[in-house]
C-alpha cells in the first residue's frame, strides 16, 4: 500500500484489463470485488474446447514482452514463473496474391535484413534504418506516452520529447502507408511493414507513421507464444488476484453504476460520486455492491451508455457517433485431420489490392471484402496440447466491417448466412494459396464467431473485434480518458481507453488506473 487509505473498489469486467486492475489494486491493500457477466473470466482472451481441441478465440500474438515482465514484477513475480513462453522462429509466414512463393519472416533483425535485401536490392539497409527509427520511437513511447495519464507537463515537454519534437510531429501527420512507401518499393515488403496497423484496429493509410514502432517488435524483438494458449494469461491474472483477496463474481452482469449527486461540482468539475454497482445474476436476482471507487473495465461504450444516466455520461452516444471503430471479425475455429506443414504458426494472406479491403471495412457504405486479406494461426505447430494426436488446430481471422447485422456464428455451418459464407471463402482461399486442396474435406471440428457474437458475449461497441481504431484522433492523449469527467471515483481500463488496443496496452491501462487512485502523476513505468 502506498499512501492511499484502503477503499472499497468494484471492477466491472473480467477480461485481461479488469483482472490486472483488480490484482494491482488489491496488492495496494484495497478491498476489491470483480464482476463478470460471463460464466468465466478472460474477456476477449477467450478459449473454446471440443473433441480434444482447445482454441484461443482472441489475442494470439505475444509482443512487447518487457510490458508483461514489468507488470508481473509489480506483483512480486515474473513472466517466467507465470507463463511458459516459446520464441517463434520463423515469426510468421506470408502469402501474397499472385506470387507463388511465400515469405518466412525470421525471429531476429539480421536475418530479416537479409530477407528484405533478397527481395529488393538496398532494402536490407533501408530496413536497418527503419528499425533503428522504430526502436527509438518505441523507447520514447514507453518512457513518455504509454505509462502516463497525461496529467503532468513531463509527458509533453520533457527533454527527450522536446529533442524529437519535429520528428514526432512529422510522424503524427504522416500516414504509416506513406512512411513505408517512401522507403520501400516491393509490394511484399510494403505489406509486411504496413500490416501492424491491423493490430491497432486500423489500416496503413489511416494510422500515423509513429506506429512504425510496431515493426521493431515483430521484425527485431521477435514473436512469442504461451504454451497452453493465450488463456494462460487470464488464468495467471485470476490466480494472482485471488491470492490478494479479490472477490470474483462470474455470471453477474453489472446493470447500473450507482451514484450520489453533489449540490455543487467538486474541484474536478464532477457533479456526482460513485456509491456502488448494481448487479444481476443469471436468475435475475439483483444485489447492490457498495463502492468508493468503480473501474469500468468492460467495453467503454457499454459502461457509459448503459450503466450511467445520460447527464452523467462523459462519452455519450453523440461522442461514439463521431468515433471510428476498429474492424469487426469473422473467426473460424477448425480442427483438421492430418498435418499442415504448409502453414506456419502464424500465416498472413495478403490480397494484391489490399487497400480496397480496408476501404470496404472503413468507408461508407461498408461491405465484406472479397477476396479478403486474412490471418491464420496454427498453434499446434508449437504446442501439442491444443489438438489431439494426428490433428492440427487452425484459427482463421477475417477482418470485416464492425457491423453486428452480419449476424452470429455457430458450429458445423449453423451460423448466420453471411458469417458462414465469409468463413467458406476464407477456407477456400487458404486451401488454394497454401496448396492444401483437400483442406475442407479434412475438417473434423468447425465453429464460427461473427460480429453479433462480440456484442452478445463482450458488449462490444458496434460488434468491433478490437476497440476504437488508433487513428490520429484516437491515439495517445486524444484517446478516451480513463477517468470520468462527471462522476468522482469512476475510472476506466481496457482497449477502449488509454493507452489502447492489445494485451500489453490492457496491462498498462491497469497500471494507469492505479496511478490515478494513488494520485501518482509520474511519467513512465511505476517503480513499485
């Protein structure tokens, strides 16, 4: 405990951000209760099992390992003690429409420089300079922009920021696509360097060039995988939270954030203070949990527009109507008979005109891309526990518009028409491009997940798979704040708020809430 009297805290949402927040706050000595509407915790880092197959249904790339290391150190443990990580090599395989040979991206910079040089003369040296810049911006982001609530001038005006002010301004006002195109000519290299925008819920022509920092993570720092699947992370977080006394209520949906009005606004301009959370279990039985602090770690749109009355909403529906959602997704979980050496642990399939894919998703009117660039994960390449002997585990992600009217998925083709048609086309594309003509005939387990499932299971805004896109207007200090402007004691964590999308960002968002409650305005990772 550091300087703050123990408080009663209710965390809404048992995803990675909610579990991490609960563990950190309980470690500070607070009385923490976590409520999760589903029957088990995990949120987007979900898992599904059938007939000996175990599928991750959410995150599948382990990047920024030092963020995980730092988080676990705050709780007196380590990544090594909690998670069995394996470094992937190659990091991933890429297939390109109209080009026969796939490309294996290595797990280190030197081999990737050689790879780039073999594809485009001079690109090896260009990649060296590109990754040097990416590393510099990444280090600056970690020290100045990610672990801050932007409530201190040091976040904006520290010497490291001032030294690079002109460079940062240029990278904020230039798109990632333009930044890459200026340095590389071959379509394959441009797509490899532009794809990280998808991790950010956006596209290369809509994402600031500042995010070229992502390429340092996969091309130099490498890609890792937790044995047993990504479900191991929420499992570890739940255990750490329980050890610190967090009380977890699963199958309990928050139905309202309870407040007490002020006669006059407090010094922060807030007109009310939280007093608790009303929850309802699966039988409709309601109870009220008293609280001095509430952390909304569920989807921010749901927390604001469904759990608070309109006058107390910081981010009301009009705010969301102006915001930009990341893409939706059709997910396809496949159990396949026999081996699939044609696929890597991670495989990316890029169409020749992939910009039309992004326009289909983000422009109005939206449409389902066809053919669609897509992603395939084959965790059974690295983990024998996720599939029965003699079988492979495949997870296909097809980016689509964030539109729940596409419908829901189902097992064995029983999902809604557009979802199943999208899945069928994706399976056919993988079979054709990777050279597995009998792929469909070898499928023994099949389940699809559509945008409507993201709404039903996760209360996801507009059926998005990730959260608000990392456009310029939704990045860093422009992103939705993690503190309510209207309700005292109400904070937010998760991908909807700062610092943004992804597992590492969710862990950082938990630390940022702890900083708020501690009154800590420091810039950079906490020391304890």
